[in-house]
C-alpha cells in the first residue's frame, strides 16, 4: 500500500487528511513538526509528502516550510511534495514549485482535488520507481557488455541502443557484410566502429568513404583506384580505398549514392574479391570486409531502378537498424552531459525541453546544440534559450517524435508494449511519443486498451 506523510502542526488538519485518505485506501502517517516528519521519513517507506509552510505560532514567512522542503529533497530528491499554503506564504510556495515541489494547495482544500492530485503523483512515483529499476538493470547490462567488448566509448542508456550494440558485437567476429541503416546523425558510423573494433580485423586498416560527399564521376576511382591518364586531371596513379583497406575493413557510408556502374563493380568485388583500376586491365585482389550504411530506403530505390537488388542482398547479410534519437529518449540526457563535460549544469526546464523536443537531426543536432550552449553559458548553467532550438515551440514539442511518428506501425507499438510489460507510459517514451499520441496510434491500429 502506498504511503502519504502529512507534516502539519495542526492536529485537526492531520486527522482530517488521515480520514480522507483512508477512504481511498491510502496509508497515512502524520507528524506535527518538521523534526518528527523527517524522523518518520527515515524510518518508514513514504511515497508522497504533504507539508505545511509554517509551524510556529504567528509565523507566516514560509521559511520553516522552505527549510523542511530542502531537508526532504536532500533525503530523497525524487520524492513528490505537496505544499499547503495560505495566501500570505503563496510566493514562497511558488518559488519551491520552481525548484522541484510537485504542487501547492491552499487551505482550506477541496477534497476531490487533493485526492486526485495525490493519486496522480503516487502513480508517477510508482512509474518512476519501475523506471529506476529498469535503468539500473540497463546500466548493469551495458557495463557487462562494455566489460566484454570494446564499445568505442558509445554513450547510451536506452534499451533500443543496447540491442543494436549487442547485435553488433555478436556479428563482429564474422566477416559477413553488414548494412547499418538509420536516419542521418543517428550514430551509424559509431556502430561500424564497434563492429570493426571487435572483429578479427581490429588491428588492421579501417577505411571510411563518405559516398554522399563524392561526385558520382569520382566514386569509382575513389573505390577502385585509377591509373595515370585514366581521366582528365589524373596525373598520377591513384590507389583506391579497396587496396588501402586490404586485410582490413572498408566502411561505405551513404551507400545509396553509389552509381549503377559503381554498384556493378562493387558487386563483383564482394563476389570475387577482384577489381580493376580505372584505365587498367590488370585484375587486382583485396581481402576486405565491407560495412555499409544508408539513411535511404534501399528497397524503394530498387523499385525505382536506381539500386541493384543483387547488391542489396550482398550488402544486407546482416542489417543493424539504428533508431533515431526520438526513439531512444533515454539517451538524450546522458549524451548531452557527455558533450557538455562535467563542468556544466543543465537546468531542470532545459532537461524537460530536451526530452520533449523531437531532435530531427538526431545525435548530430544534439551535439551541435550542446557545443553552442557551452560557448554561450557564461555561468556554466545551460538554460533553454541557449540551445538555439528555433522550432521548439508548443507545436513542435507537443507530440514528441512527430517527425517519425507517422512511420510507426502496429508491430512497433506491440513490440514496445511487450518490452515494457504493457505499461503505456514507458512504451510511449521508448518510441518517442507522448502517452496520448501512443493511445491515438493504438486506436488507429486497432490495439485494445487494457
């Protein structure tokens, strides 16, 4: 049974609240002074505190209530606290709400409103405790994985990213091609580094080619090399990336931008290990493991005739799908703190904004926002306006993950519910949705609400 601790020097108030909450099957402890309340807090499990703001006769400053609240916060920073106020200490109560108090109510209170507020806070407390246990378990699993494998400094706490890295370490020992998919800025290159670092080729060259940054006419010479005079400007022999990566790993980022002739040559290398430089008839060989990445829908590109189906299946022996930051919101704050360094403090309202914001640019956008904030934070405190999120108004953040929510299908909703034991609040957070948005998509896909 959940427990409410009432701290008030008025015995009548304590008795009335004890009776009120007993009618709603809520256990109540009462204390008539801050000292007695803190002693009960240390001795008993408490889920919610309701405290007065003044305890001495003829005192209306609210200073005693503020001191009590601060002592409670030191004991348990996450324990919800409701403040009982009179109009004379309303200003003090509002200030405490700004720094973490859950709510304030004026005396005399409305029974229905008080019970509704208490139940809501108790429910949030219960969800928070479950979330803390899950977070602790995730951290334990992450640390266990990091102890066994080289995760290349990857910063994460989400279950979704843990599953990606777990699969990456499992497939690392094989030489099969791996296709890493996900939106721009989500961390695909980092996953490729993890695969390389835990492979048999870890000590060999790891060569990266950004296909999206290369003009199409240079892609083939970049990959396979070119002899002097093979094309205008080729004044000397050029060694291609396949030769440079011989014995190691070649990471082809934005593989969807490779031209059709380049795709044909890449397919041949994957099948035979053989290739020719541009302008040469000499067949060369290279032992290279190919990792590739794309933010494109390659199946749609195949349907449009711009990507070879046979190459797709060669590259896609194993697919690692990296979710966008909106689908792994548990990673937002750890990543932000990592980018900032330990010398900066993120304001509570800034954390709330970051958790609601959809981050269409993913980890790359978050890193840029933190670098901007570092430059502008004269007092090393990160306020919301320092992030420069120009489109972070109410319409942008009301439905977190709106930029990707339309792509969420029934199976993703059901998988999220299964992962989180049917708890909608946690499943919604996993997918980067508000609870209301999650319910709307459940209704849309005919998933019954329990």
